[in-house]
């Protein structure tokens, strides 16, 4: 009898192991869930890039990507979700992770009011102590404060003030970076390659500063995801549009004028931004040159992953 029972058990052992294996796998898969969402600025609705998110109990965290999105997959349990971002108030929330959670966060800006502070010392050598070798990040607000010719703010002209960057010459929108040619630079606009970045014989670039959000210039040690360009990578990100309130921005210059409109289509859900720029070169040249000037007008529509509609219009009258 014992021999018969053991023989039957041995015959059914592979089936028993198969059932145990898949049942244990299904049990393990049910014990892990994901918390994800977007982190925004509570005032403008712009996404916070590089915000820190972690679970206090297990000290596991992540950071938001270029679209302000974060995602973490951990075991079931009760956690304290903490979000911090430089210049903003910290956010804390108790969560019970027994299912997948979508949690969108809006951070409020932190204002410091202090007396006069005098800081003396030697600046850090970022070329040695930072892992981002040769990377320079420029703020659009600082670029708009630079003195410019004819009142025309330009992104490519601003980066030529940085060490190791030089203009390719008069009448050209290209630039040299540490000896490399203009064709060795990679220019990206929201991850799309820009092959011709100049308008008006290279007098100014195609980038309207009212629509630009972030500018990163990598002068050496480019990551592999940018391809094989030798000199530099100029990565430009556009605004998603203000999803909180309607805004108007613009300016009138000697050779051109610009206008930018942005606001929510549906508050906190979808936004739009419309920018336009028009030069007067055809009007100024017409009395002196008897040429039939052709107008080149372009309208670019782009729907980003952030549920934003971006419309950029550039009109110039002489090429």
C-alpha cells in the first residue's frame, strides 16, 4: 500500500510543483502596486522637472522626468509620500498602497524674507565635483535681461556668451563649440531635431523666447541617447502653457515684434500657448531695394504628452 501511494505521489509531483509555482507567482504579483502622477507649480501649472519623491518608511524614492511625471512600484502597505523641490514647500501625504494610485501634486512656491547676507568663499569647482561635465543650464528670465541689439532677445546669441562657445560669423546662426564646426552641434526642440535654426540671414534664431521654458547646453561628454554629435548638444524645451490662468506677454522692437498668449482650455487639465513674431525687414528694405520680397510664413502645431497645445507662428519678410 505504501509503495502504491508513493508511486502515485511521484507521478503527480510535476503537476503539484507546476501549480505551486504559478500560484506563488500570482500571490507575489498581487503584493506590489504603483503610485504615479505629475508634479506641477500651483501658480502657473508648469511641470516641476527633477522634483524628489520618496517613501519615508522604506527610504525608497525617485525623481520626476522632463514631463514632471514620477512612478514607483513597491510592496503593499501604509506609507508617507514626501515630495520636495528647491524653492517650493514640501508636500507630505499618508497613502495606503493596496492598489495602483494616481496622485497629481501641486507645489506652492516658498518665499524667504531675510536680512542682508554676505557670503564669502571660493566657488565650487563643478567640473570636478559634478557628474554633469560640461553641462550649462540657462534660465530664460536671465536671457531676457541681457543687453541685446535692436531689442531682439535671442537664445543662440545668449549661449555665445558662454566659455568655449563662439559665433560662426556674421550672417550665420551657427556657432562653434571648442573648435567643432556648426554641423557638429545637435539642436533639439522638445526632442525634435532642428536642422535650420536661423531667420533673416542668421540675424536671429527661430526660437521665440516667450515660448522657451528651459535651455541646456552640453559642451562635452554627451550621453549616448543624444547620438554621435562631436561638438555639443543644445536641448531646448518649450512651455506647456499656463493651466491656471490667462497670460499675455510680448514686446515691440526695432526690427521685430512678438506676442505670446497662454491659458487653460480646461483648468488643471489642458492648456494652450500661442506665440507669434513679425519682422519689419520687408517694410524697411522696400523703399531702397526694388525686389519682389517673398514672405515665408510657417505655422507649427504640436500636441505634447502634457495635454498641451502649442502653436508657434513666425513671419519674416525677407530671406
